[in-house]
């Protein structure tokens, strides 16, 4: 997985929510932002675990 991908998903989600200004668009934006945040946390966690294991 590319390192910048979660950040792009989070940024894209925020843009969708703000640009459409509808309830559905805002909901979609929040969902995409949450998904991007979860991916970013998972990526950082995996990196830290690999670093702690010496790999």
C-alpha cells in the first residue's frame, strides 16, 4: 500500500462533504474521512510494529 493513499482518501472525503453541502454529501464525506483515518492509523501501526521487531 502506498504511504500517501490514506491521506488522499481522507482529503478527498473532506472535499466531497464540503463541496456538495447536502446531507448525503456530508455523510459520504464523513465516511470517507473516517475510512482514510482508519487506513492511516493501520498503516502507522504496521510501520511501528515492523520497526519494533527490527524489520
